[in-house]
C-alpha cells in the first residue's frame, strides 16, 4: 500500500511539501484465527478457538499507535458475560547502539464485563531485542498499576529467542514470569501474592508474502490453578496487509 501511495504522489512531489509527510506514515492491518487464544500461558477462550484483527499506524518507523481485538471466554473464573477483548496501545521504537527498543503503553479493554468484576487494566512496557545474523534475542518487562481483582500491582518479565533458518521458516521460544501482588486474601486478612512461570516454543511458516501459519506449544508451572493453565498446542493462521 505504501508503494502505491508513493507512485501516485511522485508526479506532484516537487509542488506539494505535504507529500513527504504522508510518506512518513505506514498503516498495516492483520486478521487471523487460532485454535486457542493463549496469553502468558493461560487460555483466554476456555480452550476454544478465537478470531482476531488489528491495525497499526507507524510514523517514521518509530512512533506508533494501534488497536487489536479478539473474542474471549472467562467463564472458568466465574465471569460468564465478558465476550470480547479490545486493546489500544502506543509507543516509541528507537534503534540504539545496535538494539531495537520498544517503549509503550497498552490498555486491555473488555466488552460486557460484570459490574462487580473489573477486567479492564493497563500496562507500561519496555522491550529490547538484537539480531545476530539469523538469530534474534529479546527481553521484555511489563508493569500494571491496576491489575484486575484485588491485585492492583502486577509485573511480567520475559526472555525470547527466534531463529530464521530459511527465508520463510522460523522457530522461536520464550520464557516468562508473572507476579501479582495481593492476588488473594489469607485467613488473617493479609494479601497473598500469585507467581507463576510460563514458556512456549513453536514454528512459523510464511507460505505467502502476507500469510503465515504458526504451531506453538504453551505451558505453565501452575497446573493446580485450573485447566486453562495446563499445556496447550495451538495452531494459527495470520494475514497482514
């Protein structure tokens, strides 16, 4: 889409200074489906399939805003009415000393959430990655000051690695740790934190320039928390435009 826009405006570029400003923007979209929507090792659709869509606008390959949505099912936690997630986010992606950084803010919103059970929350995040030939290593940290329930403060950290071993094939893996302060109450009324680890590994095949298939294994170390925390094998398809 960007190349088409450049071609249309090229003839009047010398007469219109706004053309260069327009070319600084890039808009991309994505749609897809997956056999389960997993977020940090936990099924968000009660181990059922999901469909998703998103759009991003980036200025000079650095500043960005975007939105994303998917169906959800939180019935295992007692919430039988929330049925759709919609996220809005924005940030800055500078390139510093060989590292690609990503500093931003995201709001996780939910439709039809119960009045007595707040699901919506926000996070600040900082990410850094660096490519070493076909291998990319990354680290990320997230902080929420208003996590759902009585938690309020929560933190998540993650290490990741990806290897592109052919032009259209790659494998990737990640290990993360979620910590939620005051997630539950003890008998004496004091708060007890909830901490768990999660990991994933998978393979992605981009069989068309804008279409990819992904097969990924997810798991956590807290199976006692419920079926949605157990191992999952997820297949997905995603198209970008």
